[in-house]
C-alpha cells in the first residue's frame, strides 16, 4: 500500500485501507535535508529507524536517531503518546517506520534505548529465530506491541503456524510484517490461512515488502542463503 500524496511516504497503512480497526503503519524515506511532520492525533506511536540519521523534535525535546542497518545494530525507538507533533529532519538519508494505535495518553513521551531491549532465541532446528522485544512487557504502551525478528536462511518463523483472530479462543491482534533481506536479492515465503473457511494467501516476499496479517494462521520461511529481518507491529 503506497501513499499517493507524499513521495516521502513509501508505505501507508491505515485502518480504512487495511479494512481493520486499530493499527496504522508507515515507512518514510527522506533524503538529507528533507523533513516530515507527523501528528499523533488520538494514537500512540512508535518510531523505529531503519537506516541513516535523523533528528526528531517533539514537545521542545530533540532526539537524534541513527542506524547503520537493521542487520548491524539495535535501534533507539521513540514512543509518543496522543496529541503530539513530531518534526523529523533527515541529517543524512533517513528511513524509518511509524506504527500507531488508538490510545488515551497514559504513558509519556520516551526514548527506548537498545540496552532496554530484551533479546531471545525462539524455537529450535529449522524453526530457530531471534526475537527482539522492542515494545513489549515491561516496556509500557497502551495498545502497541512491537518486535524485530531475524530469521536465518533456511529457517522458519512463527512455526508451527499460530493465529490471533479469535479463532479457537485466541485473542484479537492486527499485524504488519515489514521485510528486509540480506542479501537484498534474497527472498522468502509468507502464508496466511484459515482451516475453517476459504481463506488462503501465499506471498513471495522480498526486500522492503510488506504483508498484512488480517486474519488466520500465519508463518514465514526464509530461503536458504536469504537472511530475513522483519519489523512486526501489532
């Protein structure tokens, strides 16, 4: 889903165009010196740098965010509650993601540091992957949950497949998977499906692709030699 009104917004997901209730998601790509403004409105947001360097000003506070690559270092992540204005200026070329969900404003503006991020290896064998808890307990947010996941070539993530669309008593979550590959010409596969109805989606995924999990069981596989990173807002 691409924006048709701002060239710097390369992906723009809203509850309206995704046909769900809560989650919004954007990927913004700025050249050095370009700016981007974001009004949180009635949502809380988490801003994650993907590559490059930027400066973000919110409520008279200024934050410098940089990241060489999602495959090389953990991020600083900026959390902003509702009714805040963000002004972003690209110091060098700067790519970042912004995800949001409706909130009341219980938690303050905050920069989460890399040393606060819990890292764990999940699964085993061909289902081994690394999960970084970017915005999850004990890091406070009202609705947003956020992970970065690394899947080595030849491995699976989210396997066995799982769901969170109220099927079988599961909770309800809306979910975006934003992918990056190493090498960039690598690829993988992602599937969303239901066992009780005619719903089955299968995607070949590549560098900078996005998949929406609107419902159903889902899992991701990395082709041998293709290391996958995905940014996972829920």
